[in-house]
C-alpha cells in the first residue's frame, strides 16, 4: 500500500536513512555502526539501487551515466571502466545508444540503463524501488524478465518493492508492509524457477 514505508525500508537497508533505534545487518555487517563515509563506500561496492524515476543524469550520455559510479568506487582500472559500461549496455541490449543522452530514448530504455548503472560495480545485492511503476505493462514485463535473469543467471540477490500484487507469485519470497510494519512474510508455494527460465 501507499505510504506503508517501503522506500524507507530500502533506504534503511542501503544505509541512506539513519535509524532512531535498532540496527540493520547486511551479510552480518551492521550498516548503521559505520560512519556516513564508510556507509557510502560500502554501499558503492555492495549494493546497486534502481529507482522508479530512473535518476539518470540528463547531461551525461548513457555510457557516461554507467562509468560514473565505476570511477567513483574505483573497483575497476580507469581504462576498464568504459569496457565494463559497454558490456552492461550490451547486456540490456542498448549498446547502439551508448552515446545518446537519456532524453533521446524511451522510458523503458532508460530503466534498462538504470539497471545497467546499478550493476556497474558488480554488486551482490540489488534494491529496486517500484522499478516498473511508471512503465506500461509490456515494458514492465521486459524489465521484470531482466531482473529474473539477474537473479538466476548472475546470482544477484534482489529486493524489490512494488504496489503490483500480480508480481508477488513471481518472487521466491513475498513480504507485505502496512503502516510501517511487516504483516506477512512467507515463501510463495507457487514459485517455480523453471517457469522463470522458460520466460527468457
């Protein structure tokens, strides 16, 4: 539901928001015991974030949007960052648009670039805030299939928040939030990895 606290939950997991009490552990690391600088460094190497509104920098080309987080995190040598960005654009089938500005591609294409950017530093975890919320149903299916491939082909842990209840059966685990609290957390019995693979 709206205003249930889903984006806040993601921001606490990735260390953007600070806690008033308690703690958050990711891979046995206390996120909020770190300083702000430490959290930023940890987040850049551990997590990729995908937003509903894409948040691509409009003055940078697609490839520059992807190389920026690579260069900031210093996970790759400078000469390798462009190669890495092109590899990711090929993965989302947008390499021919590498030198375009975001304004000159569609919303679905922008979201695919945003996913490629989230993968820039090869994070183990992806967090996605309504990544299909502003897309039409056909494009949303394409984006969801891309996330599925990342889970089952690239072994990426993905945490996604959505209002679309039709997606819940497609996840290995579904949780419901209401008024800032988790009210349901269960494995989906109908979930079938082989069905997801057949959709590729």
